[in-house]
C-alpha cells in the first residue's frame, strides 16, 4: 500500500467538484428549491443564470479577467449552457494558459453544482454534444465515488502549502515516460495525481504521513522510489513502478486497490482514466481543477500561495 490515507482524506468528497448552494436572495427568476444539506460547492455572492459570464465581452479597454474565480450558474439551464461552452473551450487548441485554467476551474464548479442538485444531471447531460456526454458522465460518477469516502467535516484547515502545478505538457511528458517505461497507460497516473494532490498543488503530509505529489509512505518510497519523493517526475515514475509490481497493467483493479485499499477510490480512478482515454482533452480540464477544503460553512478555495502550519 503506497499510503494509509490520501492527503486530507476528509476532503476527498471535493475531488470532483467545487459552485455553491443557492441562497434565498439569489433566486430572482429561478424556481425555488431546497438548499443541499451538505454543500459540495462554495456559496457564491452572486451567480449567473446563463453562460454569459464565461463568454468574453467585447471591450475597447479591458480583456476578460481569467484569473478571477469563475461563477457557476444557479439553475439547470444555465449549468447546461456553461458546461457546453466549457467543454468546447477545453477542446479548442487556441485556448491555453490562464483562459484554459479558468475553463477547467469552471468545469470543476459545474460538476460540483450537479453534485449539489443531482436532479439537474440528466437534462444537463442531454444538452451536451454526444461525443462529450460519456466523458462528462464519467467525471461526475468519479466524484460520486470519492464522496463515499468522505468523513466528518474537519475542525480546522490542513497544514498544507498550495503551489502552482507544473505545466500541462510537462506533466503529460512525465506520465507518458512512465507509460513507455512500465507499460501502464498514462491516464491512470494522471488520475492518481489528480485525486492525490490536484496535480501536485498540495504540499503536505496526509493524515497517515504520506508524502509528495503521488502520496508515498516513506517505507514504500524506499522500496519503489528513486530520486526526490517531492518531485513530480520522480514521484510519477515511482507510482508507475509500484503499480507494475502490484499487477499493472494486466490487472489495473488489483494494482489500484494496492495503491489505496478502498474500492470507491479505485472506481473513481478508473472513471477519470476512462474519461481521458475517451478524450485526452479531459486532462486539459482536470489540470485546471483547484483545491477546495470542506468546512462547516461550506468548502473553501485554497489558492496557490496559501500556507498553513
């Protein structure tokens, strides 16, 4: 077993999500509905009801602020419109940098909105182009699996440092190097990286003492790791080496279960990997997912540069 618990295992239920419950004052023109008992998305101060806020607005003086936290829509129609636009952006090779990161972040928020209001899911999925539907469905189902692992809401924020992830192409080169070396499809390694530390954004120990972007226990790293446990390249190669010893690629279920003895965890990784196998652009979206942590007042966004402990 690589480690006893994912970094902040209590936060795993946010691994596929993060857009908010609607306050009574935000419902102008929207049918009234109950507030979720447990929010998987932060409470917005204001939220759009359509995709307009994502679309660039013509301006002679200012470009869109892609560094701002995006706002997810408040209703099923708006969520569908935004998700259609986001998925198109993720598949547009001309979208890169901060704009691509914003699209991935909003995708995460929209997935979270659908976790808050699952009754919207079928209508939203139906609005997507057929070629994208299974990719999005897998991502939503993966989040549902991870939420099965959630425990009590923590009483304090974790002792983490949040950093910017390595660039998309750099990480992809590491995954593919591991694939070429050990015969394990790169999508599984990207899925582990996503769930464990949000593509290396989280620096800190898990509740069980695991370390690094792929969350190795020190004793396991001593057996399967080479180099620096905190280095993305070395950790990804170590994870592939461990999975190979545990039965991959012939039996990915067994290998992933060895990585973490939780079937819901394994199911989530298989679903995320399948999304990327169906469409590599799913990885472009996942790379933009941010670190949200559960609190009694709802999930909190921990931005790059945040430090505690």
